[in-house]
C-alpha cells in the first residue's frame, strides 16, 4: 500500500511540475522543427482574453485561433520575426507578453522606476525636514528670565 501511495505522489508531483499547455493535438504540426518554432512564438504572445497567459497556455477560443494562425504563417514560410510582426501589425503591440523597448513604449518601461524614485525622494526630504526641527531649546538669558518671572508674578 505504501508503494502505491509513493507512486501516486511521484506521479502527482511530475504532473504538477509539467507546464499546462493548451495546445490541442489537432493543432500540432507534423514537422517537429516547425512545431518547436510555433511553441517558441506562442510563448511570446499574450492571450487577448486572459491577458496574463501566453496563447500556448490559454484555453480561450481566440488563443486557439492565434495558435492556428501562427502555424499557418510558419507553414507558409514566414520566419519567427515575420510571424511576430504580422501579429503585431494585426493586433497591436499588446499581443506581445514582453513589449519592445521603443520610444512609443518609453513610459511603460521607465514609468515605474521614475515613480519609485520620486516617492523615495519625497520620503527622504520629509524625513530630513522632520529632523531639521531643533530638539534642544537654548536656555533663557537673564533678561528673558526676569521678564518671564515678572509675567508669572503678575498672574498670581
């Protein structure tokens, strides 16, 4: 019984560690090299329905259509770059999981570090200003002490 449990545990661990690919057998190409290229391209493309999954991992109908389209382009003789360019022209750069670093996407890439830097600078100056408030007060001069005593005596 123990051996069966161990075997089931190992099988479950192996299944959990393997990637969950949504590619159906009827979509796969017969040529293993073309299929490998299709998988490579599919891993770089975002499912426009799921948005945080590649089309290789998504079960959405649109993802399936995109996988089929990628394979059709590869069968037609397109290179990986031409296939990606075709999909970007058709769906926009949002279809890429890793957008390119261009002037058009500059804010996308540099926005978060700039905001982080501005926040850190604001915290730095706020803490600096808080420390600038004098904690120690200079003792009263003899003249100030006499005036204070006079004011206190007048209130009594």
